[in-house]
């Protein structure tokens, strides 16, 4: 009786071997996700006055779920609710796309409003 072998590689590989792409685990640090969330908030907020602080974020990751708190400064007057919704949407989208995490909630904390001078407005103190 003659046996036919598929090749030498068949002998070296056990049937329970895990392919290289499926081994191990990936853990993304909270501070990395916070940096992604901060940048996403920055993109959503847009241009601010020069004295405005940059958006920042704090994140707690548990498994593949990120709980995000973003601190922003906005120009005034503006639709604060709409701007906060933009920030939330952008943070959820970017953290999901770049870190592969679910973001069930984004708390947006408005730290400061910056008065934007309208056309013809006088800067400084008026009497």
C-alpha cells in the first residue's frame, strides 16, 4: 500500500496551532484613547480665539468600552447644545474607527465661553 503525503509542512504544523494573526492581545492605554478623543473634539470645535484652551479628554477603558469626558472652550454666542452634539458625534466616530472601541457616552463639559466681537463692536470697557 502506498501513502501520499501533502508535503513536509504538514508534519511541522500541529492541527491545533493558532495562526500568527490570531495570537496574543492588544491593549490600548486610556491615555492613548484620551488623545484620540481630544483631537476629535478639536476637529469638531473648529477655530477658536487665540486665548482659548485646547480641548482635553479623560478616558476610562474597560474591555472594549471607552467612557469619555471632554473639556472644551467655545466661542460665544453660539448654539452650545449643537456644538456639544458635534463634539460627541466626532469623538464616538474617531474612537470607534481608530481604536475599535464602543463609546456609549461622551460627557462634554464646557469650561469657558469666549466672547466673539461682532462687526462694528467696540472692544474694551464701555460707559
